[in-house]
C-alpha cells in the first residue's frame, strides 16, 4: 500500500514547496506587523488588526474568489502584474503561494505578536541608554528575545499553509503538476472510483508532515528558550 | 555641569524640579514615590518633560520651548538600573562591549582591563547573566555603562535590590569609581548613609519638588 505514485509525489513536493515559500515570504511582513501591533499606537490600529484576522473568519471560498477578482488576468492587480512584470498568479503554483500565505497569515502573526509583547521593555531601554538606535534595539534585543515566538508563528503558518484548501482551489484550481497540492489531490481522489487507497496514502503523509512540524517547532522553541536564559 | 529645570505630569503626580549641580557625585535623595526615578529617566532621555530644559556641560538635551529632545541613544549618558537589566541572551563579555560597539568607540583594551579589574569581574566574562549572583550582575551592569564612555553616569538605587552583605560588597567599588573614573555621576538613593559615603552634593526631593540643595549636610535635616 505504500508505493507512492509519481503523481502523488508531485502533489506532496508541490505542497511542501508552496508552504515553504509562503512561510518564508510571509515572515518578514509578519514580524513587522506583529511589532507594529505589539509596540506602536497609531490611528486605525484596530482596523488593521481586524484586517489581519479577516482570512480566519471569512469562508475560504470567499477569500479565494476575492483573490481571483483582484489577481486574475483581468483583475486590477493581476493585470498590472502581468503587463508590467510578466507575473501571473492565477492558476499557477505562485498563486497557491499567495493564497496559502494569506490564509496562514493570522496564525503566523499571532504568536510573533505575543512574544514581542512579552519582551521586557526595560531591556530595550537599557540598550537605548548604551547608544543603540531604534533599529539596533530591535535587531539586537527585541527580535532575539522574541525568537521562540517567531519560530512558533512560522511553524503554525507552515502547517496551515500546507493544509490550505478552500481559498487555494478557488483561486488557482486543481491542476496536477501545477497547483494540485496534497489537499486538492485527496479531494480529487475521494471523488474517483477506487481512489480510496491513494487518498489514504496522502492522508498518512499529511499527518506525518504535520506531526513532524509540531515536534520540530517544540524542539526549536526549547532550544531557543534555553539559549536565551543561558542554561 | 548638570542643569535641570523641568515640569512633568505623571497621572495624579506632578513633578517639578530645578537644580544645577557641579558636583562629582550628585546625590538624589528622597522617599520612594518622590519622583527620583522619573527625574533620572528624563535626564537619560527615556522620558520627555512636559516643559523645561535639561543640559549637560552647556549642551542642551531637552528644551521644550525650542522643541529640542535628543533621543536617549544619542546622549552618551550611562545608566545603571536598580535591576541591572543585563541582556539575558548575551554573555557577560558581550554585555560589557555592547555600549562601545553601539557608540562606535574604538576598542580600548587598556581601559577595558582597568574597568574589569576595578569591578573584579574578570572571572565572569564567559558566563551568562542568568548564572550570576545579584551583586555580580550589578557590577557587570556598572562595567557595561562605564565602557560606553559616558559623559555622565546615572545610578538609580544600584544597591536597592541587594541585601546588606551584597551592599557592603559593591559600595567600595562605587567609592573607587568616584575617585578613579572621573565621570560625573547622579546617584539616586533613599539611604542617607549611602549618600554620605558617596555624594559630594545633595538634591533633596519630596513629593515631586526639590526641597533643599547643597552639601551632604542637608541630609541631617531630613
């Protein structure tokens, strides 16, 4: 039963690629946003907070369809990207990166925000009195001390990205070799007669990936915490 | 010379302080809640006065009328906090060198060695702050502030978090610091005995106001 076919491998590798790229691309803006929400007061903060959480509460189909309207070939952003940069997202794996990144964004930002909030501001003040400009304070003190939460956010985002289904299939469809991730492959297989065994194989694979990600996250977080507290 | 003339509203509490000190060690004396720490935070640039001016050796740090506020990181004022505030993710040596690195001061191994010997922290260099005792931590914090080559050193109850024995351990270092390091200091304390040993001038603070100013003698009146 565990002969994974080439089509299934394609879906597994695509899922890993999409989730990895989505997580890596979402991390810098995620950290920036987490910092803004944790440490700054500005006009429209609660609106921004609500906007970040929107993908979590909207039906995924709605998010996917909105992405299609905006980033499709004839959508305002999609047409602009295609005309000026030759970047096409709709029905491409890069589009899956966008939809997975967006759907996982709230889960990625939240632990980062909490860990930045938990950083002792008095240590940041100490760095200031020693001559560190604000960006140095951030990179030398705030970010290293928030690292366990940043890693936790990345892992949570990755796990969400790898399982994303609704928005992705709406935005980029379910094309084997291009946009067919593990989730959409399972969906197709379930609807195919005799697809049960193959579907089950992919189910096992996704469970293994999820558990491995969680164990990895735990390990990283423990190591980082230990290093921070110097034990 | 340190010149302070500020007004600051902190919730219900009104801080209004004016003094000018030429002393090597200006002792800031008052009960807890008298506004000592807020005042020191303003000198450091961590807190902005509502109105007034702060200057060091004629150089303006704050002047609300002219809209001048030099941020803390550009002031070159060393600050030793009551709770040390060493960076827990860096080793002692990295903590010590942090200010020098940030201020782009050239490496001065002789000075570094002097400070390390003065504070007796040579054997701690490879450790993490989490592994230090309270007294050791405070000595490293002192060294860290000194090595950033500040033009003024603020010490906010540096012995406050320590027990009697530890205090006796640190106090001699502070006296040596005063006599050897030639950096003007502002020393905050609510302990008259401590200030009698260290300070050359006293600012008496009560409920956010300066009630007296002068030599160490003013402590006997309190």
